[in-house]
C-alpha cells in the first residue's frame, strides 16, 4: 500500500471541488481553489494541517462519502495535526471532506474556527 503525504503551508488552506476542471493541469479552475489532491485507488492520503496548541485542533465536520478511512489525529509528542483518507476499494472519482480548524484558543477563550474543504480525486 502506498502512502502519500501532503503538507499544507500557511495558517489555513481552503480547498474545494468544482465541475470546472482543467484536465490538462489537474487543477480546478476557480479563483478560490488553491489545490486539488490526486491519489490512486489503494493509496493512503495524509495531509498535514499544521501545528496546533494544546487547546486547539481540527475536527471532521462532513465526512467524505467514499472513504474506508477518514480521520483527524495529532502526532504523538508533537503539535502536528493530520488528516488521513483511504478510499473505498472500488471507488474512482471525486470525494470531499470538510474540516473545522480551531486556532487561537488559550484555554479561556474559544479561539477562531475556520472551515476547510479538501477535494480528493481518486484515479
């Protein structure tokens, strides 16, 4: 089984699916799109969402429809939070997960929530 690790740079990343695909570049044609992640069926996708403090984190808001595995977890002894996706055995196509990222909490305040949508194309 192959693993694919994607590291997202910046404070947060908003990624979305669209029907306006440019099949020659593999990117979605939309000004709000920064990236579409392509994997092969049988690959495990791991996306690093960034470093989070003890009172911060990420949660799945809307699960992908075609995932055998869809989870958010924190690396042991690290502030890094990752999202992991593994498609259903026979799935080929587009799948989307929506995440909530919470940053800025100091334990006394709630922090700020950002919604992140990751579009995964399984080939």
